[in-house]
């Protein structure tokens, strides 16, 4: 490639990046610059204390901001769509936030708020979609957990019964259902795994989980054979005629769910189908370290959970856990570098396509490696969220929702209390 072409491409990439992301103003983690001074108010190391944990001073800032944002959110929700029951933009997403706040604080008022919101959702179910994020499965699964925590066993069991009734549509051979996380089978699979994680491993029977995971595998094999890619990418998926790569609609999200140990995929399926498919995606990476939104897209633009490195990183982290091969750790680390450089998004502070969702990549890398660098970076993205609304970001369509708006930023900020137990909502387990 000639020098002039290279320069033009570099300029185009930098210009596009500035249109989509802010230049990261924070100094990166420097182990040598870390000064081990103790004391409850010591903030000399930014957000970390002498032991490399989130400092008390930073925790106080975060807790104060959470209270402030919760008030704003509750006020804003008075004008929200009364019929949107989804986790993605509706009432169940707010219930899930209050479940998270109850987990980290044990305040009884939070579990009560979760109940109030999930009851509102249950009155609006329509049976048209089956996923955790956008369908009936999300409210039913979250209600199962809320009722369980409150000791309402009969209500919890009734929700499980209704959740399992949805499997007919998921398993139907005539179904036109996609396989991705937002609207497809992987999203239903997550609902089952979520209930088992929160209540107990056999709450949803293993046979049902296996059938759903098998349906996802078979669908991927069929498309791969149709596209004559069985050897290169044994499990291929598409949504709206595009073979998406990211976590929300694409391959990374589906592979991630299949690799969850609780998904009960056999060792053969993992080694012969999932692993070569992940390796196929690995080779689609841009030179920058980011990933395309779809296999046919050559534009290196999106760095957000739904499209790009912030979603793919979770698949690499899981692949490293499952296959124990250093190449996946290397890929995950490289995703982290892209997110640090390009992850403070002009789209806003949300989880799906905002700074909070990108920050979860650092928490995932921290849990995997225990490196202070990643906890520091996660805190710096939280610090950005502490200035919510001051950067001139685009205001989302549902500004107080979990996946687009303020509730998502609050969810992310709440993780600073217990980063070792952090969990990207509706995705990580």
C-alpha cells in the first residue's frame, strides 16, 4: 500500500474515532508510579488504595453519585413507556438494577423496588418474543429470582412454569427464530442459566438446557453447511441476513453462551465446533485490534458492547477459561487496549453502546488476571460516568433505561463496591 493511501486511511480512522469517541484524558496505569500510602482518605493513587483495591475515598464518591442518579432516574421514569416490560429499555431492566443494588448493599428497600417494577412488567407480557433482554423470558426469570429471595415460593414456581412454556417456540423445527442474544435462542438460554445461577443448579432441569443449547448448535451447523463454510467456521449465524460478529446480534455472543459451563455443551462440540469458529472470528480482526460489526463489513468504526471489541472480549475471556490456550488471553488483552483508547463514547454512558458497557470489559479482564491495571481502568471509566451528562453526549431514546441510559450507568457504578463479583447484566453469569 502506498504511503499516501496509508496516510489517508489513518486520517479517516482517526477522524471517525473522534466523531464516535472522546480522546481518553486519563493517564494509563503505571505500576512504577503507584505510591503505597495508606489511610482511609488517601487518594494519591487515584481510585486505588495502597493494597490495589478501590479506595474508600473513591467508593464514597461513587455511592454519593449513585444516590443522585437514582433520584434523577426515578423522576425520569414517570414519563417512560408504561407498556415496555423489557430488560433492554423497560421496567424489568429497572428491576434488575434494584436486584443488583440489593446484592451489593443488602438494603431491603431495593428488593422491594425490584418487586414493584417486575410486577409492572408481568402485567404487560405479550408472548411475541422469548429472550431475556427483549422478550417474556426476562421478566419471568427476574420475577422468579425476586419472589425466591422474598420467600414467595409459589409465585416463583409459577414464573418458572411460564418461562418453560416458551421453550416450544425456541425448539420448534419450523421456527424462524434467530439464534442471537437480543432476540434469539441464545437469549432464551441465558434466561434459563440465570435462574439456575441465582436459585440453584437444578431449578431448570438439565435436559431443557441441553435441548436449547443443541438447537443453537444445530442451527449454526446448518447455516455453515449452506454457506459452504463448515471447515472454516463450523457454527455460523446470521440475523436479518447479516453475519454479525458482536455480542448482541452476533457470533461472539452466541459462542459465549455455548461456552458457559452450565450450557452443558459436550467436549466434542466445544473442541470441534465452537473453538474453530472462534478462531475464524479471531482472524477477522482489524489491524487496530477491533472487530467488524459483521463479517462483510470492512469499516473499523464501532467500539461498543453490541458491535466491536467490548463484546468480543468476553468471548475471548471465556475461550481462555475453557480451552486454556494463551492466544485467547492475548486477544482479550488486545481488545482491552482498543477499549481503553476508544471506549469513552459520544453515544453516551449506557451499557449496550456506551461507556459503562465498555467498562465491563476491564472488570472481566480484572477478574481473569487480577492485574491492578484493569481495575484502575474500570475505575477510570466509572470516573467518567461520575460526570454523567456533562460531556455533551447524545441523549438516548430511552434515557433512563438499563441498556441505553442512566440505569445502566448506575449498574456499572455499583460494581465498584465488589468488582471481584461484577457481572455484565443480562450477559455474564
